[in-house]
C-alpha cells in the first residue's frame, strides 16, 4: 500500500466497517512506519481490473536478539470486497502478512477478530491460529467482544503460494496482489 492507495482503501474501509472505520490519519501513520530500514509495518493492497478489491496490514514490535526476546507480529487489518468473498483473496492477503512477519523475524503473530465474524475465524484457524482469550467490548460502537488469536512460528504456516511482485517505482501505478489462490 502506498499513499495513492489511501482513498480507495478508505472507501472499502467505510463500506465494510461503517461503525469503526479507520481514519485517513490512521492509514497515513501506519504507512509512515512501512518504509526504510527501520520499517515495522507491512501494508498491501489487492487490485483487480484497476479496482481495489482488498487490503491488509501487519505491525511488528520488538526485535529478535540473543537474549531470547523475539519480535511479535500483529495483524492490524484484512479487508476484502464483498463480491470477492469466497475467492481465496483473504487467504492470499494473510499469506503475505505471514511472509512479512517472517521477514520481520516474528516468533508469533497475534490478532483480534470480532466474536461474531465466524468466516474470518475459520480462515485464521486454517492457518494455525488458536484462540487464546477475549477482549470485552473491544469493538465500538456496539460493545462487541474480540476473540484474541495467536499463531506460533508464522514461517511454518505460510502455504506454498507464488510471491507477490515487488511494489512499483512509479506513483501512477498501484501495487497489486493477484486474486489467484490455493484455497
């Protein structure tokens, strides 16, 4: 994801998450931490026929070291247009986030998922995530609980899927993730 992707991302964000959509500033802040040698974020978009059909983001914290402290990844968001549900795009996006977690040397990856989002929970379970607890009233408004899930060793959970091409150098061309999938 790059700065020129924010407007279409916001449109999809507001469509899918009308009550708790991220703001433009939140995306800008995340992207500010996604470039350069000190990057701690990885955000990507999926584009089909010049139309944004999904996006996802991961934050990494901590560093791998000899003292035994390991980096932890946190899935910040995964969103797929409704007309793309069931195509495997969510699995492709999650695969790329787990690849990023591996590159960040994360020993585990965490995420929160609405307790009423069974479809997403099944996706995460397919990748080896396990439920470890709840965050009461996490999603506002509505006071909906979040299921907290954890995946140990993301490098072993990445299915064999072709790598995504590198981001383009030209600002006029959006980055793209194909919609082919293994699942």
